[in-house]
């Protein structure tokens, strides 16, 4: 028995990947290409992608919305896990990085499932609410501006059906959230966000130490 999760060094991480990740060839090539970009650390890890794909299947998701697409790894992992009639709405502001994403969505044959909306995510979420899409999504993922996480979350909670799930990336922030000497705006925003969810009675909550910390909030 132990009171805390184990630390993951490079050797153990490689072992986890070797025994648990069945990466689609397009995902593997996308991950390799993304390594060459300056912001490569914005991409989720392969084991996190596999975990998100499993969650997608476990909850029977059909409608998924993602805030922060980058080069498309997470959206591709989830799109591959969705049924044939599954749909993805991807929110991002970068034409450059999402051009890479489109190429791999096409390669994997899921481009018809994905509706990419290039605009500030708040605008896209507000538009969906105005269209009457409240309660119509099964699954959501936030991986974007940390200072706006709370605003994304509130809108997504309305867009999700009861029993739907919001996943939020980077909520451990390389451990900085637990270091009182760190007080930059992103870290402070994540501390506030984590505390907000801890006290939110509208959800069931877990923070999983995978990748850079993945918060999972199930709408009651």
C-alpha cells in the first residue's frame, strides 16, 4: 500500500509506452513531426492520448469538443476512438499548426468527423450555446490559455450532457502549482482553477497524474 502515486522516470515511462500504448501509425508520425517544432512540449504524451481514447469509448462518447488543437494529436486520438457517427469540434486560433493537424486527420481517414473552428474559443463556445447546443456534448478537453480555463470550463459544463466529462490538461503544471515560491500568472490561474473545481458540487472530480496532470470532471 502507498499513499501517493509513483514518480515516472524515463526508463519507466518507456516501459509504460511499450506495454500499454497501441499507437495508430498516423499518431506516431504526427508525434515525431511535432518534436521538431519550438512548442513541441504543448503536445500531450502518447500514454495520455491512449488514456483519453479509452475514456472516449468507456463513456460511449459521440460528440466531443476540444479547446486547443495545436498539431492535432489529442483530437486525432479521440476521433479514432469515436464511432463512425462521432463528431469533433476543434477550437484553435492557429492556422499554421492546425494545417499540420488537418494533414494527419486526412491521413487517418477521420477528417470528415472533425469541424475545426479557427477563432477565439470563447467565441466558438458562445456561438454553440446560442445555437441551442446546451447538453449535447459527451466529452470535452481543455488544453489552452491557462488564465481562461475557468471561462472555458463554465461554458463547457453547460454544453455537456449530465454524465458528460470535461478533461483539463496541465493541471499539475510540472509541479509548480505545489511550489509556493512560484507565482507567475499561469501558475496562479491553475491554482485558482484547481481550487474552484475542488469545491464545485456540480461535478464528480479526479486529478490524474498522467502527462502534466489531467483533471477529470464529470457533470452530475
